């Protein structure tokens, strides 16, 4: 059982102190909460759903100690970042990260994204290649691979995407935050490999994510990205997005994927390299689910540093 906090919740619950600095940076017309440590070439970390910057709290200081400027951001709508009612389409989310890199005074960065943040990582590298020096993607197929698999693999990826399909239901954010955001903990548990999901660190991490999702408007904003991804399929701007994403990536890309990932199946992710013309590596992680940065943190840290330094 996890501790019951009961709320009310505000953005202060994500401003945890540690060996890092909290800042607010303006980018693409919004204000973003970032957490940074260290100096050197920038490594920018993008969390997934249903997380926030805390996804990287163990990895961030270690990357800083290795000689990098390590930065984790609360994506649009999450944590202490702005929560506008619009802007959760692929174009705007990619422009957020591009603006953030520039807004922090950098010409380029190594971008590390997990889950939904990994999908944004693919998009930023595609739309703004000069700003992404290297790309590391965890638990996220290339967006076009995911889109194709949902239609072509009904018993596989379509079935695995059922939770995200539920997100299309109007006002589903109230389901997500009901009972002290119990559904957030359930999503984390369902998508994780059993070794981590049933381990000692899981309850505390789930508690952090449940608290952050109960910040006013955070749940609505978190679901809007999923809603756009599905609804855009039949719309002109979705068709245009697909056409733009077909352009091959020129960014060296490392893709790490859990063999037990129940949200994005390994067979869905495995074909993503076809969209990369730059150096590309694929690594399947045994006994790991949808959250490699938590379930195999030391291995992922080593791979991030290897890729960022190479």
C-alpha cells in the first residue's frame, strides 16, 4: 500500500530539492520548469506519461558528474510547467523542445526521451535536426512505426494501446485523478516489468507521479497529447505530420527498449531504424518494461554517457 496524501496539490510538490537547480525558462510562448545540474555539453531529458521531471532524478546528477550540463524538463502541461488548453500536437511539442534548447543558450543538445517523451524526441530530431546533436530513445517506437502497427497488428500493438484509446473518452482525466490518482499507479504498474513493479522503490515513485498528476489541469493536459495523436489520423494536419516524419533522420540515434514493454511492443519499436540514415543502434533490454530509466537505471546511464561522448 502507498501512503495517502489527500491533497490539495499544487506545483510545489514537484520542486523537490537535491543536487540540482530549479529554473523557469520561456520557450515557444510558454514557461517551462527545468531542473539542471553540471556544466558542459547539454543533455536534455524528456519524461514520459504518467511522469514528470522526477523520472530522471537518479540519472541527472550522474550525467552532470560525467561532465555534462544535465537538464530535465517538465513537458508542456506537466509538473510546474505552463498548462495551456492547447498546443499538444506533435508540431508544438517539438517546437517547445527546440525553443527550450535555444532559450537555455545552447546551439544543440543530446536529447534523451522516454515513452511519450521519446516520441517527442523522434519528432524534434526530424523537424529541427540542427538542434539535436544525438538522440537516445527509450520505450518509444518511431511515431510512424507505432501508427502503422496499431492498424496492422490488432492482437498486438492495438491491444497494447487500449489504455491510450480510453484516454479519448471526454473528461477521462477525472478517472485518472479519482481516488488519490490511483489509476496513475495502476498504469505505472501495468507498464513496468515485474522485477521493478514489485520491488521496494516502486511505491515511492508512484506516489510522486500520483501527486504530480493531481496538480490542477495536469491530467487534462497529459491526455491531450494522446488525444491529438489518435484524432489527427483522419485530419489534414495529421496527414501533413506523417509526410514530414517520413523524412529520414540525420541524427545519430540510440534506441533502448524493454523486452517486457507492454505499452509499446518490442516488435513495434524494432523497425524504427528504417527512418534513420545516420549511425543507429538498437538494444533490447531483458526483464525490463516500459520504464528502462527506472528499471535498469545503471545500464541506461552507461548507454547515455557512451552515446553522448561518442
